[in-house]
C-alpha cells in the first residue's frame, strides 16, 4: 500500500487516531515512534535536569496507544516509574507533570497496578512543587474513591494505610502534611472511616513534630470549624450593601449591574451556608483504641511544648472531649485549666467550655469543686459587669449538669440569691441553676426553691458518687397497661402525621373520656392520673395520701392493716412484672411512644398544670452558646425600628397641617394657596424676607453715610 503525502511521523495526533482505529495496519509507524522514544530517552539520561519537549510528546503518544500493543509496551510503565524515582527532584516541573499524567493514563487502562502507582505518588509528595502536590492529592483521593465505589478492597486499603503510617513519620514536612490531609479527606468522604485510619492520626498525627501535621490531626478530632466561613460571609454582606447603595446613587451602567448581580448571587450562597446545621464529627473520637493514653500524652505535650496559644486551645479541646466522652481520669487537667479562668483571659469562654466538657459523674467531686470555686470567685461577683456574672453562672450550670455532686450546699445557697438581682441576665442564669438542681438534687436547695412536687420529682433519688441506677423496664410504659391505652392507639393510627404529638391538656378528650374530670382538676390539687380507679388498676398516690392511709391502717385492726399492705405490695409487684414483660415482648408503635412521652410530660407537670420542661439532658459536646447565652434585649435593626415607629403612630392624628375649617370645600386664602405654588413663582417675595448678613449691613451703612456726605 503506497501512501501519498505521508505526514504521520510528524503528526502524532493523527497517527494516534489511526492506530486506535486499526492497530495492525499502523504497527510499523508505532515501532518507529517507539524506537524514537528510546533514542530520545538515552539523550535525556545524559542531562536529566534540562527540558526535553520531544520526549514529553513521545511519552504522551505512547501512553495513549499503549493498550493496542501490550507485548511491546510491557516495560513502558516501569520505565516511567524508574525515571520518576531516580530523577524526581531534578526533573523539570513540566516534564515531571507530563510523566505523572502518562502514568495516570496507564492506570486508567489497568496497565499498572494501583498500589505501585499510589506508593510512587506518595513519594513524589516530597517534591518542592506545590502544583504537582495538589494534582497528586486530588488524583490519590479520586483513585481510592473509585476503587472502593462498588465494594471496599480491604487488602488494598490496609496496605495503603500501613504505607500512610510511614509517610506521616516522613522527615519532609510537606509530604507528611499532604499525607495527613489525604487521610482526613478520605475519612470525611466515608471511604476510610475505620478505626485504623483514626488511630493512625491519633497515635502519629497528633504527636508529630511538624506543627502543621499536628494541627491538622487535632482539627480532625474537633470536627469542621465554620467560624472562618462566617467571618467571610459577614464581609461579603457588607460589600453587598455597599454595591446596592452605589447602584442606586451612581449612574446606571452594565458593569455596575453585573457587580450587583454577582453580589446578590454570593449573598444567596452565603445564606444557604448559614442555614445548614453545624456538623461536628465525634465518631472519630469513639474509635480511638486507647483514649486514656492519648489524653495523658496530649496533656504532657501541652505542658512541655511551646506552641501558639491557638494550638494550646486545640489541645485543651481535644483532651476535654476525650475525658468527657470516654469518662477518663486525668486529675492534673483541672488545676491546669483553673489557672486560665479569669475574666480578662483571652478566649475565656472557650476555656470554660473545656472545663465543662471534662466534667462527668465519675470524677471525684473534690477535684472539680476547686474549679467551681475559682470560677465563682473570679466571675460571679458584683465587681464585674452583669454579662461576666451571667457567663460565670452559665458555666457553673454546665459543669454541674455533668457533675452535680461538685456543688456544695453553702455555695449553691449563695448563687441562688442572685435570682433577685437587678440585671435580667444574672437573674435568669441563677434561675437556670435552680431549675437544674430541682431535677438533679432537690435536697441541696432550700425548701422554698424546690418548687411544687410533681410525680417526677417525687421519684427522683439523688445518686451517690459512683452509683448506677439500673432500670429493668422502659420508664412510662405503665401508661400502656391501662385500659384507655388501646383506644388512644387506635385513634392515633387513624389520625394524620401532624396530630401524632399529644397535648397534655386534651389527652383525655382524645381518648374518648369525659373532660369533666380534667376541668375540675385544673382548680384543685388532686392528681390527673386517677382515671382508672374504678377499674381497680394500679395507681400512683401522693405523699400526703400515703401518710393518711398509713394513719388509718394504724387505727384499724391488725388483720385489716396486714391485708391492705399485702394488697398494695401485690399490686406494685404485678405492675413491675408486667412492665418488664411488656419491654421484652411488645414492639412499640409510634402511638405507644407518644403515649409514653405524654406520661413523662404529665409527671413533670405540677398540680397547677405548669408545663415548663427542663432541658437538662447531658450531651457529649458543650455548646459555646450555652455559656455565652445572656438574656438581654438585642439591638434592633432598621426594619424593626421602623415597625415599632409605625406601631407607635397608630391611633394618633396625622402629622402636619391641620385643616380646622367646618366646610372643607370652601375657598382658601392666598397664604394657603402660596404653599402649593412653584418656588419660581414666589421667589421674588421670599427674597425680601431673607435677613441681611453683617457684611451686607456694613455695606448698606457705608453707602448711606457716603450719600449723606455728598448731600452736605
């Protein structure tokens, strides 16, 4: 076959296209290019630090057509790997990038094993080329993600994680930092979300000598920080206001309109970001194998190190979370934190947050008690402002929520006195502390602060240090043992989703019972849970009723007393056994859980139907807003001020001229008509009424005196 005007040796894209269509017909041209590559490669090895564009073109051509000639290209991938391993630091950046792209092409065609390529790319992270490192990082993450798309390759993942373990210890700080970033990103993408990845970062990353690796690992255990994003959003909002004002005032141009549209787009994006909930990743902390050892080593690193204050705060945050979540013992942590509990201390609210996070029920109260006393002495004093006092009381509440026994009766009596303080922020903070101990340990409070007893408060038994309350049933299931429970369940199943939540006041009406008993109980001090008395079911009695029953039993005959006590014990025993059996045999529906929740709410309602529920559930993370929450009137914006002004003007006479004429259609005076005339029409009259300035009076007087002299 004779080819006229054969330009294939010089036109590699055309030859590449033809080879992919018909590899056998163009084998000779391919071999010619392959021999050319080998000769150019020999020349390159003499001077590897110089750029060779011909070699780059040949490598990319061979990588594109390598799948067409597998036997001839068997050694080609290994040749590129050897070149990069030998001359990785001396290669020209463009050539190094070309070699990596060619290897990625071969990897996509399964001509090189993923493990060999990823190990090579991890080693190339040592190169002083930021663009290459970013490119390799994106490829490594994408490649590992694609390999685990259908099913996870545990063997390959384990090998790569072991190799990553060694890379984190690398002497090159850039390679170690990039390796940590890759592992963190793979964990966040739910690819390497196993315990091995977490413990590699915990044992190596958090104790790395490279500060950037250590900070990245600490941030990984703290979750994503969105404070920086919020700062950027506020700056962009200011720019949006300025651009909108400039568009209104200045001349309308296409450029300004484009700027306004772009600013509005950014504003909408930032608004969507703000509406998203803040996500904190705590599953990583739960997967740590040795949290006690990690907390001790981090605290030792904190004491011995000389890092920036922000890095020290990260150490304190991670240590406090480890102590609180895993309920660890690190007694030297509390005196260390107490040194920084001062109003003038930088980031003091975060330090108070760490002190609360490190508190839990297993810590001896005498270890946390000095922290609370230091906090009260430095914050809750009238020498400070009301905001500082409120923050101190809020911090005390958060600490005592996790370790209630750390509060003494004398100290609580002093803090409770602030419930009548003149500033509302301090008053509300003190009341929140009272509400906490009403539920936790009511006996520490004075009798007048304990509130009216409820069924829930009567059942509370303060736990001693280290005591665990074992429950063999689901609390609130006694409501399902009553005969009105099936009717309620059937009614709930027939109702819509919006009516799943049961109102305490209308619960009896919905269950098909008469509402007269509820209406009558609103004004009396009797319990609301006595609807099943006639059926002979188990009931809960108040303390006063129990005392009266005991007095009656003592006055009656001994046999009757014994019979009544036996009946009570049998009734209580049967109910407890039924609740245990119900928890083991029944599958609860949504209506059952709603009835259980209704029963829990009823127990927290006093005799006068107070439905204020206490938010005293212990969470793993202490929100900073819980400490910084201050009850005060926030500054109103412009829209709120305008709205309040309009409300104040309602029912008031219209501002301006008041027309008091009896006949509004009669003629007006010239003075009234002048007010509506154009200024040009009355300018000559208004000019004469303007007062003369001092200079004009001088000139007029001089003119008058001059004229008088002339007349003489």
